[in-house]
C-alpha cells in the first residue's frame, strides 16, 4: 500500500490541468463545438484558464497545459457555444490517458478567449 501511495504522490503534480472549475460551467461547455465541428466537452475536459497559463507571442495565442506551451490553432476557436462568463478564457483539453499517447498540445480541443485577449 505504501508504494502505491508514494507513486501517486510523485505523479500527482503531472495530472494537474490548466483548466479549472469544469463543474461550475458544465451546462455551457456541453454545447461547445470547435471550428472542425468537433464537440469539446465530455463532462470533464473544459474549464477556466488561469491568466498565467495564457500568453500572446508574435501575434498568436499560446496556452499552458500540463506545463507545456501550446499554440492555439484557428480550428480550436468555438464555432458554436458561448463562454459561461467573461472573467477568464476557457479551454477544453482531453484528460491524459496512458492508452492515449498524445501530447498535451495534441489533446487541446477548444479555446474561448476572454474579451480583449
């Protein structure tokens, strides 16, 4: 039992997501569709983006997901749906799955900037 607990504590920080508070805004997220007509939400992937996890570089937007800076592509922007609030930007990122060997950036589904970003 102790080795299992130790392993969990070591790996716990790697599971932290850039997005927060999915449950607070789920009713909004479940209707989101990106520019590729792909749904963004599967009941756990979306949330508010902290200001320190978003930056503008050379005219493009980057978001930090699991410690990795990812370029927001044009297809990540919403085609359908609205942000639940305008206090922060929002992102949807597939949760890490060991069977799914994609980088954090490859798992980015949707992005909704706050006004002025």
